[in-house]
């Protein structure tokens, strides 16, 4: 990455932004430098849309060539486009007026000026031309002549539209100029830029959200980044950069960018741009009828607005982040005036959800009246899109008493979005069972149940309290005898959904009614259709609960199949249960992770992220937690600690799926695994302070992770027995899957006595992860070197690097016992390769950042373990097949990390 030493801002104005890395342009930079240093090219052209970093790349090229050339800046100007040689004024100031239009006279005077500079520096000339698209044809012709004659080289920047003047373009056609068309940054380049700028760990959803909002435009990206840091939207917490709320797109930096764009536009263009910002998506014909065809065409050509539907001619802003900024710059009085000018020409109400939200928001901003039902519809839509501020603004304006209950439910939903469950419950409790119509009676009832579940109430408690709805239905039916049947039917259906939902949220697989399919039926993927409930939501929740039962029973692949059917049953539109998609993704990912289908889990999470939009801020922590658990299961403890710690910071802010406790437990286990004692203690405190609103399977898994972590950190003699007890919580329920997790932790702690039980469970388990762990158990039971090697390969295929290393280590010991030194070395080499695969740079960096203990890498822990056992440096080198110098270096670094002076002060952590 090349770092610029310039303070040039995104639009070329000095001092508007701190110097930033030339992210993603390094290849263009080096190619441009080489072209100008070589003899085959006389010019380099850099083209791109506004904000793509043309000026930054040009500055970087000049910086690289600085000692070799005499740079001469020339700036194109829109005001001088029609003035021959206008931009060359500073160079030809002494030219007589009568000769000012003579190309030969201009060329002679310009060359005399340039030669004077060249003589002063004794270095070749480089004419640096910015905004070349604004050059007049005559100036472009002279610059092209200078370059073609070899008198100077050109470094030229121009907007992609209208592009280069014809004389300069001719140099490219002749093959003596190199052209670089700058494209938007990719997500990877955006991530690289953020890491370079912020200098710390950046939560992945920060890069995803900024990249999507900016469209990969570096100017917009920098503006959004600065504004987010300045207003507290982007904060660093415990070393992790994350969003605390949805992105603000009308901060000072971005407003400055947009304001400068507006200054370049005619009054008609500004009016058209403002109308599109206020009303998008909006008909092109409608905007043209107000602002004129020429203004609209110019904005389209300049890529400030675009036609998104050629059939209807629908217009939107090219960069969506301009919207809030433009609207913020328009006064309420002017906004109202523009609204009235547009409404007079509109034939109908907006048909799209986005159009409705924009119109209602516009009306609220300028103080216009909006009909109650339209307000409520907009509030619901806004809350579904996580536009909570707009949702609350619209909901509080509803005046109709019949609709106010539904409006308050929307406000409660915005509180639920922010994980403020107490506030959501208080709003919903006040209205629960109070409605005087079927919609009013049922409004917010499912959200109420979900909120109660999030606050730790058991399904039995929630279902008991929900009987208020049945009594309210009887009251309402008595008051409206003609509607009695419909009232009772709707209420009973809602109670059925509510019960299925809270049981699924709690994951009460041990006590809940069957989903209508036996374990064998569900494993086959075809439960008897006559036993499934007719209501699709009830069906979806019962399938979720059955998937939970299958997961606890070790049938992760069958659980994943059941979740696939649950997703199909639930459909796409969930109305009040807007969190259902998140819930289904979590349970599906859990099944895939348990079975070791890493690719399937990644596909689920990637697909969710791709379609999440604003929801990524709310649910992003859960996605990263899932990634962290995958890393921990694979044996990549240092990377897992890094990822899970970042996920925890996001979950502290918003945790709609109540994953904080599980994430804290897994992070604690990872910290203990790498020996980060102080970090582990903090994570354990987080776990112990977390709400206990976890489903049964995850609750058991979290408890196991905590026991494992405690055993890793010190003497915990009851750990193995406790893990085995946690694996069999219910004597009458099949929990082979939980037992697998418990026994896997036992094996990792060195308890080979757990192997026989794993072999008993083997036939009941599904997926590559259980198969690999059981293969390792079988091999250590047989204590045969060949079997251990085969088990190690099976673990490698399943990407369980820690278990693969354990198997290779056991094989090495078996070969040593047999006196086969060659195969022992081979097994040790394979073991080292697996440890290296698990212990890569991100993990090492995370380890080095733990200043309380100085986390050791796996290799350092191995060497410390042997040193604690009393082996000399030479004996350790022979044991690990490394040089004595390598051992000395690792020990020296270990002493520094652990803050000890030598072997005699080493703690007994090496054996871990």
C-alpha cells in the first residue's frame, strides 16, 4: 500500500481530509511510474468518475517520480473551456495580445517558460494536467504536440465523462500513451483502506456497510468515514471499531462534497436534483415537466441521477448517500414549495414501498398533513427496513384511536430493534388484550411474546400470561356477537402461533410436543403431511423445534434439512415476526456448524449478509459470532478469540437473537486455549453477567465451553465429569449430539477414557465433524500408529486442525515406542504443519496484543511445555526437529511475553 504525503482532499482541495492510503491503486501507480520512466510512452492518462481518486493517484505518481522530474502543474477550468489557451495564461503572460491566438507564438512562449524551469532543475519536464476534460481544444493540441515531439511527458487526469479532448486522445490511439480507467473500490480494497486508516480491528460489517453506502467511491467513502467518526456513529470499543447506530449520510464532510457539486449546476439542474432527492423513485416525465428535459438529461450524463426502470422512466440519485444530504440542505419552506409543485402534476399515490416511505418522510419533514392509515403503513414499512427514526416519527403522528394501538406496537418494535426489551415490553404490556377489534386485539402480541422470551421468561410463563388474549376475545365476542366466530378463530390461531414460537425460541426439545414427525421421519426429510399444522408459521416453528431435537441428538444434517423446510414454510413476508429470518438463519447455521459443514454454514451467512442491508448493524454481531465458533471448532483458537471478541462488542449494542452469552462462553474457551488469562477472566465475567435467555442446546454448549476454559486455565479436577454430565442432561431424551460436544472437549483436554463412549455414539451421529472426532477416538482406542495417521488425515479433510495435530502427535509417540524414528519424524512434521495451519498471523497478532500475559503461539507453548519438563535447549530441538537457535529464540520471546527472567520462573502453562 502506498501512503500519500499530501493533505489533498477528495475533490482536490487542500486540507479537507487527512492523508490516506492509496488503497487498491498500487498496481496503477507502479504501471504509471514505469510508463513515464520508460521510452515507449510519452503520456499517462488517468480517467474516472468524480471522487474515484484521480488526483490522489496523480499526486502519488509525482511523489514517486519526484527526484527524477520537473513537475509543472496545469489545471483545466470549466469557465475557460471555450477560451483558446485560457489555462496557459500563467505561462504566456508576456505574449502580446495580437499574438495570443497564434498557435506558433503560444507554443514558442510556453516552451521558453518551460525550458527556463528545466534549466533550473536539470531534470526532464513532466506536465501534470488535472481536470483535462475542461481543457480547450487549442491547449490540448499544444500539449499533445509537446509530448509527441518528446519535449515533455504528460501525466493527465480527466473525468470519464466527457473524457479527454480529441488531440490528447489521439496519443492513446497511436499507442504512445498509457490509459488507466479507475473503477470503484471492491469490498476487499475498502476493508484494506479502513484497516490502514483506523489502525485497529474493524468489524467486518463496518466495511460492508461503508462500501455499499459509498458504492466504492473513495471520495464518498472518506466523507462517510470522517462523519461517522465525528458524530459517534463509528466508535472504537475494547480495540474494535464498530457502528453504534445506522449510518448518518448528512454529516459535514459529505455535505461539503454535495454542496460543491451543486455549485457547478444550473438553477434548473439544482431544482431537478432536489426533486429527485425528495421524491425518489420518481417518474422522469414528472421531473422533466417541472425542471425541463435539458436539466434532467445533463444530470443523467453527469451521473448524478440515473434511470433505474427504462419501462417507466423511473429516476433515482446515482449515489443514494446524496439523498439525506440534499434533503438536509433544503429548507422546510422550499421543500413544501417543491412538494406542491410536484403533487399538482402527480396522477396517483406511490405504488412502491420505497416511494410511500419517501413521500411520507417528505411530508413529515415539511409539515404537510398525512392520512393516518398511510402514516401507519409507512411506520410499519420503515421499522421492517430498520429505519427506526422514521418509523417512530410516523407512528406518533397517528391520531385515529383505532390505529394508535398498532402504531404503539411499531414504536415497541423499534425498541426491540435496539435490544431495549424492557422499554418494548412496557409499551406492549399496556395494550396487551385491550383492543376493541380483531386487529387491535392481536396487535403486537407476537412481538410481546418474543420480548418476554428475550427477557428470560420461560415458555410456560409466557403462555400462561397470554391467556389474557383468550379472555379478551370472549369479552369482544360478547360485545360483537355477529363477529364472535371470527374473533375466537383469529385469537386461537394467534395463540397457537405464539405457543409454537416461544417453544422454538427457548428450544425446549426435551419437553415440547412433537413437530409431527418422528426423528426417523424428520431425518428422512419427509414428515407425515397429515400431522403438520395447517398454519404455515406454526409449521415453521415446530419444524425449528424438531430441528433442535435432531441437533441435540447428533443429527446435524437432518436438522439442517428440517430447517430448510422451516424456511420454506415461513415464506418471505413475516409482518409482525420481522426477526424470523434472523432466527431461521441462526438455527440453520447452528446445524451446519455442529455437523462440520463449514461451506454450508458460510453460504448461509454470506447469503444473509448479502440481503441484509441496514439489518447488518443489528444482526452483524451474530454473523461474526458464527464465524468465530467455526474457527474455534477448527482449532484456530487465536483467530477465534479475535473474531468472537469483535462479535461481542457488536452484541453489547444489539443482540436480537440473544447470542451474547454463547459468544462470551466460546470466546472464554478460545482465550483459555491460547493462555490469555486476563482476557479470559474478563470474558468469563461477561458470560456470568449475561442474560440467560439462551435456547436449551446453546445453553448446554455455552456451559461446556466455560468448563473447558476453566480446565485449560488451571487445576479443575472435576472438569471431565462435569462435561460428561452436561452432555447427558435428560435421562430419557436422546442427546448424542450434546454428548459429542462434551466428549470432544474431554478429548481436547487429554481424556482418552472418553473414546469408548464416542464409539458407542458413532452410528447415531451425522456429518464430517462427528465422523472425524469418532475416527480419532477409534484410533486412540486401538493405539495403532497406522490407524492414528488415517484418523489424522480424516480430521484434516474435516478441517479440524487441532484434532489432526493430536492424532499425528499420538502417531509419533506410537512410532517412537516401536523404534521407527523415520516415521516418527514424519508424523511430527505433519503435526507441525497442522499447528501452523491453525496458528496463522491473525491469531499471532491477537496473541501479541494481550499485554497482561503475552499470549504464546502454539510453537512457543510447545517449547515452554518441554522446558517446564526440564529438557535442555538441545533436547527440545531434537524433540521438535528444529534448530537449537530456533528454540533459544522462542524461549527468549516467551520470557518477554510472560515477563519472567528465565526457566525457573516459567508458569506451568506449557502443558496446556
